[in-house]
């Protein structure tokens, strides 16, 4: 049953991508991708529920479905569905109808590679899946073929490839460290590494973990390795920005989390955590500085992603059941919320014909349906109640205090307040600017507004009320990961 | 553990091959002609193939012969050919505005090697492997990593950057052959293929750079800031 579901989840985007390449028609590609994303979203939710029974292995232990992986699958599936709905309306405006089949083929392929990375049970194959996500998404980032998008695509592939080659070195060192315990040839599954970890040489384990952290941290967009992120997020088409931010970053974060449990088992967890916390605070700081003085609307969202990845890194870095549960919850919240924000930014950008925040004004009056939604999203993403992000950030702050990271908790709280003010100040300008300006209504299609509703509604619900099943799931996730902590 | 059970002769052959590939990385650092980079990377790949075969012989790992053959074929022939095609299309023969003179780059490279040696020495000591090939392998691996990053940082032609990434990869691959020769073959083969796809993607992107940005120098990529 579970195996069949995983297979369906992989085959749906694979078949959609292959058919797009063969048929090469925009309309069909659109429908195929939408259908695939619907299948992925439904199976992803089901798999998340099924994953509560503990880890399950398939195909000679190459594939795993565990709580952590399933959570990333859930985020990816939901964002993929939302972005697919959105791109039906959005991509028709881009004016590349002849090449639209390429877009959808790559889009489905991109979703497939992220899902693959989440179920890989072998550290080497996980690395390859992450590398593949880069290769596929590079061409999505450069899809619009302007000088800016090609520049962004080039920076993206060079920086990320160089970064994750460090992760490969770290992976190799972990294998080497394990080979002292398990013999020269063994399958580098996560649990094999965890089992070997207590007897690993601590110096080698630290070196390996730091390499992996910097490597996958580049892909996650943790400062100071975030340089590619604002460019790629701001220059790609809006649905791809949402996928990059809401799905891809989580996929790479998963690697860090998995290696963190290995570092914990190797009794070098405290140093590993401190490093992760330091990267988290640095990301928040960079995010805050660039958000306050930002001029591009999508770059604003991109730096907000840097900030939120920092928050998630802090959650995992603090650790403990609270930190882990908060970080995972924040992952889902951020995925949904940031998708809605990028959709709104894309809509406004297309309607106003500019990427500059200064050129956007009077959104409140000119977009009576989308305007309030986007503003609600902005309030949510800065961590204001009653949305889910308030809750998850609060949980992470509490975890920081409980686990003795007072300085990081204080820095996090202060920077979140700075970001709250800076971020919403931009929205004040865009919504309630000078009154005599152009008041023509912004045209936004229903395809482009519907996914914003779909993303924000669960955020509001989860901010106010938690079903008991979800609560139980989080307790299970936190204990599964926290169980191997010192 | 292979590295502790080598005969002096085997150890010196492996050391020699590792050092030759490090030297070839320096050839790239000291030149400003793209063709030289290409020859150096091709030669380095052949040296690594020879190293795989040598480790296969002394460590009795027959699957390493397959890896050696594939390395020679893919890294030594197909990859250089792909890159040669890109160079031919580009009309760029050399680095024009060096950020760092080749001579200064060589000195910087030497500093990288010294740093790597220090790290490798300490790791080797804590593992009880001081004085074995492992320390040399670690040194070469880390220095090639740093030299690759140095190339990425101080060279700005698109092709130099691709080749810088290949130096990074070569370093890891070389270290893997010596330190963990028993690594499952599947992984190594997938990584080899992965590299081909990477370079193919780079090739396509370079063409876009020419067509849409009008330059292959990263110094001209300055539209996106802040």
C-alpha cells in the first residue's frame, strides 16, 4: 500500500514530464501538470498520515518513508499543487506559449527530484537527488531568458554546485568515518551511519558535519552562503519562486536534519548545534538588513525566505522536542505562506508592469479581492497572530530559552521585530501610498487568486485550532528525532 | 583498511599519482589560456583513472577496474570533448582581465596546500594514520578543493568556472579512491554520469549567456545586486 503510493507519487510527475516532451502542446502540458500535482498532493497527505507508523523501507533499503521525509513530501506536494494552479493563470501572461511545454516538463521534473530527495535512504543518492534539483531548476530560473534571468540562473548553478560539492566531501568523510566501524564496504544508509556514529572519530565527524552543513546550507540559503537565493527567487517565474522557496529549501534542510541526528549520535551534537544556531542567527541578520532597505518586490520575499530558513535552522539547532516540533511546523507554515506571498508578488508585478516596490501603489483600492489576501499573508509571514507562523516562532523561541541558547533567542526575537517593522513598512507604501496616483483596477485572473486562498486558509485555521491527530503526529516527530539526542 | 596495509612500493606509486594530479591543478592555476586548462583537466582525469586501477590492483578491488575504465572514458575523453566544443563555439581563448595574476595565484595555491597539509596532519594523527598515504590523500583532496574554489574566485570566464568546479570534483574523486576504495560502485557510477549531465547543462547555459547577456565573463554579471 505504502510502496504503491510512493510509486504513484513518483510516476505521476514523471509521466506528465515525459508526455509534455513528446506531445509539446501548451494546453495539454498545463492539464497534465495540474493532474500530476493533484495526484502528488493527495498521495503526499496520505503518506504523511501513514508515516506515523514508524519508518518503512522499500527496494533494498534504498527508499525510506519516515516522519521527517514525509513532512518534506507534504510541504512539497502542497506547494506543487498550489504553484500548478497558479501557473495556469500566470504562465499565459508571460508570452512564451511556444515554449510552455518545456516549462511544464521541467516543472514536473523539478517536483519529482525534490520528492526523490525526500525518500532517498542512502546519503550518496540523496546528494545526487539534490544535485538533480539544481540542474532542473536552473533552466526554470532562466526560463524567461532575459539577461537578468540568465544571470540569476548562472549564479545559481555555479554557487550551488560549488556549495554542494562540499556536501559531497562531507558525505565521503562520513563514509570514511563509518568504514572504521562497519568495514570498507557498506551501504551508506542513514541508519547505518547512525549506528556507526557512536564509534566514529569525533574530529572526523565534526569535520564531516561542518562540510555537510556548509554544503547543504548553501542550498538551503543560510547566510552567508545565500548569495544565489535572492537572484534566483526574484528572476524565476512566480510559481517557480514559490517552488524554490516552499519546496526546494525544505528538501535540502532535510539533509542537514538527518546529518544532525548522526552528529548527535557521534556525541559531537553540541558543536554541530552551535554551528547551526550561528548560521540561523546570521541568516536572520542578513534577512533583516536586506528586508529593511529592499527595492524589489520579489527580492523582498526572497530575503524573507533567508530569514525563515534561519528560523527553521534555529529550531533544529536548539533541538529538544519543542525545537524540532516548532521547526517542522514552521516549515509547513512557511511553505504555504511564502507560496501565497510569491503568488501575490507575481500578480502585482504583472499587473503593474514593474518589479520595483516604488512603482506599486494603491493595491488596497485597486485590487479589492487579492489586495486584502496578500496583506493578510504579509501580516502572517512576519509572525503576527493569529496565523500559524506566530505559533511556530513562539515555540522555537521557547525551545531556545529552555535549551540554554539565551543569546540566540534574544537575537532572534529582536531581529524578528526589526523584520516585522521593515517588511510591513513596504506594504504600507504599496497599499496606502499617495491618493492621487493611478487608480485603474489591477487585473488578476481567478486562477491566480484561488491558490492564495488555498494557502492562507489552512494557515489561519492552524493558527487558531489544532486537530488532535496533528498534535499526536508532532509529538511522534519530535520524539523520533529527539530520541537520539544526548 | 587499505592505507595501512600498503607495501612501500604500492604506497609510493599511489603517492606519485596523487601528487601528479595536484601538480596538474597548479598548471591550471598558473596559466591564462583556456586550452591549457582543458589539457590539464583531461590529463588529471587520466591520472585519476590510473590511480583507481592501481588501488584496484594493490587492494584487490576488481570493481575499481570498471571505475578506472569509466573514469578514463567519461572524465578523460567525453568531458574534455564537451568542453572543447564549448570553447570552440565561444571565441574566447584566454582570461583577459585577471583578478589575480597567475604568479600570485600560484602562491595562493601553495598557501592552500600548506593549510590542507596542516588539517590533514591533525586528522591523520587523531585517527592514528600519521605517516600513511591517508595524510597525503587528504592533503591532495583538500588542496584541490581549495584550488578549485580559488579558480572560481579569481577567474571570471564562464569556462574557467566550469573547470574550477571540475577540479573540486576531481579532488573528491581522487581522495575517495584512496580513502574509501570499497565505496559501493553504484554511487561512484551515478556520480560520474551526474558530472556529464552537469557539464551538458553548463554548456547550454553558456550559450544562453552569449545569446542573452552578450558576454561569458562573470564580471559582466552585475545586474542583480542588493
